[in-house]
């Protein structure tokens, strides 16, 4: 019998069988991952600084203390995973004690006043890591706050009540401006966010007391600023020519420091700034003398999350 045809047939059958075996393997099992949790508060919304999330699920957790160290508990799975915590700024590691059940206790030290960021990591060979961003805010001790408040200038009577800065706050602060005249028994003019502007005629050189107030009962008042725009008309006594000089001023000066305050820090609900001013047309010098000045005063309010508002202006018309 001629059997020469069997060899090609067997080869074809073996090839088909091999392909079937490959198809029968199906999808490979998903990679295993470490999971965990920490007994800390979670933000009610996204990260307040809109930073890039790390790890699984863009997790973040919040803690607060007045001490230089902080401890918290959590749980990791598988229970024999390794857990570590690292300072995101310095790279310094904290201590973590993991029990056979997977429960752990983490402790960090050398906390700075304000916001401290850490990364909590759970790892095990053959598993993908679990990562959790931990934000710990260290607030000043009560003794330091009392000492600082004792040095506050007289206008501190406007600071009533305090509030802890929340992780998220989209409220806009209220700005108020009060202009008190040194003459005429302290007559005053006030404006605020959303009010109508005020217009006042005054003589050049009259002393004024100007107060800007920031009010935010939800997230805390971070900064109150007095803003000034002065345009003085100068007359040349020799030629009769007229010219104008523009001056912009801010108390405190603009862009000296950011007003953003990390969550957990305690701030006053009301912040104020008072300056004493006299508009004399001093920029008109030599043969130039001041004829009149037009001054706009307004208050700028900033809260802990750098939300801002401004009061309606007080317009001063000053004549020599």
C-alpha cells in the first residue's frame, strides 16, 4: 500500500492542533494589585491645588495637627505587603508598623507649619503598587497665635471670629471700604462689593483714615488691601501750561507674597488694613503747582483660596 500521503496529512493535523491550543488559552489573568485605605479625612471634591494625581484612583487624604509629629492607622491587602510613607518634598521616610492582619500604623515627624505632603505606598513583589497622597497641615500652637494677636494693631477690633481653612471653598469674599475725614468730626463714607460708588469733594491736604476690610466666614480672610489711583493736574506758574501726573499705590504693595493658605490653618473671618493718607499734589514740583487731584480709592479682598473681589470705589475730588 502506498502511504506517502500520510506524512503531509499528519503535519497538517499537528499544525491545526497547535493553533487550537493557542486559541484555547484565552485572555491572560489581570495583573494583581495592592490595595489599601487610611483612616483619614477625604476631600469632598478634587484636589484644591489641581495637581496631578498619582497612583490608583487619584486618591488623597487629609490630616491636621498642631504638633511636629502625626500618626494615623490604615489597612493594606494582601496583608503581607510592605507599607512605606515618604515626604514628597524632602524624601524623608516615616515609620510604618504593619501587623499580620494587614492593619498598619504610620507616623511622620519634623512637620513644618502649614501644608506637608507625603506619599503612602503599599507594595509586594508580583503586584502593582498602591499609592495614596497624604496631606498633613500643621497649624501654629495656640500660644503662638495668642502672642501674635497681642501684637495686632488697634484696627484688630474688626477681626471677630476665626475659621479653619477648608480643602475646597469657592465662595467669594466681601470687600468693604471706609474713608474717614480728619476734619468735620470724623465724617465717613463707605462702599462695599456690589454697592454704588461714592463721590466726595475735599480740599487738598486734608488728612484721611482709609480702612479696607475683607470678610469671608466660610474660608477665612487672607488679605485686605487699600488701592489708590491718583491723577493730579499741575499748573506751570511761569507759562500757564497744564500737565497731569498719575500715581498708583497699594497697601500692602502688590505681588509681595501669595495669599493662598493651605487647608487646616486657622484664619480670622474678617481681616482689615488701615492707612492714613494726605493728598497734597506733591508730584507737582518746581514751577508746577497742584490745581486739583482726582483720587479713586477701593478695597481689594482675598480669601484663603485666592478668590478675590473689590469694593465700589470712593472718588475724591480735591482742589487747592
